[in-house]
């Protein structure tokens, strides 16, 4: 959630560029005293986002990732673009850092539990069905070669990079805006953010973290953080779950077990040097839980995090990494 800066006399203007991408919206705020300086910037942003979508959108049948997923052959070399390679390299890093808690091959389990795009009724699948899918899950089933080639070790393995693709898109648009000569700007895609410099009033950008309740309004702010030259992402399960016989099943699936997480974590917010890392780590920590999640965050240089967990009585507990700071 973006918190706007107050209007000031004689302050620089804040130009807004917005549009749609990756099944959601994007907003780019640029602080400038020259309105003509952003001429043509939206067209360049849209073109860059379209290229990323052409690479990693599972909704496009002819995208790189869709063609890779449809290839049912182990050992075959599949050439990929520079965008795809960069995202896959980060995917491997997050997979290893989280000890498999985050895994880009988990999507068949997400579909099985009814949280995929099929829209089927959400029910708890049988243990047999879960066990049958587990051999097809595992990022270690994909080899990433430095010559921009992917190789399947298991012909049934598939990829879904949606949990870090938006973060990558944010970083790429931030780079584009910076190369256009701007210092103070904010890029947001579907809630994932990179902020550079200051707002038009000279203060740090402020980001609101939504209250993690299913009935909370989207403008119900739980905590506020300041952001400057950092990426920011939040992951939560408080709006996407179902209940059967009093048992709550989250859309966040542990790829190692095949079951939804039940560790009480309802929201994770991560600050990092770039948004793609923040994006992936937010999901990973949702799976890892409070203790292991904080241990990971506190051992990563330049990474801070806030974890919100719901207790048995419904109360919210907030846990911070060593240097995470909130404004309110």
C-alpha cells in the first residue's frame, strides 16, 4: 500500500504512470520539475513489461516458460532469454537459502489443493494424490547451465515463477527509470515495490502494511515503514484459504510435504536490496515459520523482515528482524 506525500508549495511535481501487467496493475511515481522529461517513458515501461511477460507468463501458451513446461523430455537442452536466466538464478538462490521452503516447481500441488487458476472447488485432496505428485516437485530436478540453457532431470517437472516475476519486473522498471535520468521514484507492481531516493517533500517514501485480517479493508494500515533505495514485498494468507470441518487450509503450500502450512504466520514483509529477492523471501518465510524465518533474515546482509503470526485466540503477534524499523 502506497502512502502519498503531502502537497507542498514550490515542491517538485510527482508524475504518475500507470497501467496493467501480469494480471494486475502497476504504478510508477517519478519526482521531477520537468514534465516533458517523462515523455515516452510509459511506452518504454509497457514494452519492457511485455517482454518479461512473453518470457515468464504461464497464461501465454507461447511464452518461454509455457514452452518449457510443455516439453516432456528429460535431458534436452532448452535455450532461454537473459530475463529468464536471471530469474532462474535468483530462484535457485532462494530455493537453497530456504532449504526448499520456496520452490518454483510447487504449482502442481497448488492446483491439486484448488488454489490454481482452474477455479475448481477447494477440497482437501487425499494423501495418495499428494504422494503421487511429490516426485515431480523439486527445483533440483532442473539444471541451469551458464550458457542460458535449462535441462529437465525429470520430464514431468514444471515451473511457475509468479511469486518472483513481479519483483523482477519491478527491478527492471526501476532500472529503466534510473537510466532515463531520474533519482527519486517509486515502482509498484501488484503490491511489490522498489523505492529510490525521496518523495517530492524530501522525505523517505512511506509504505503501509495491510492489517492481516480477511475482513480488513485494503486501506487498513497495520504498520508503516520507510523505504529508500530498497525493494519491498509482502506475502500473506489471510485472504486466500478455505475451511473444511473446522480446519483452515492456506494457499501457501510447503513443497517439501505437499500440504498447506499451518505455522500461524499470516503475513511476511521483507526489505532487501532488490525487489525480486524481497518477493521470493516473503513467500519462503511464510513456509518456514517465525523462528526459522527470522534466523534466515538475520543472517542475510541487507535484508530485514517483519512477520505477523496469529495465535490460537486470534490475536496477532508481530516479530521483527534485528534492524527492521517501523514508523508507526
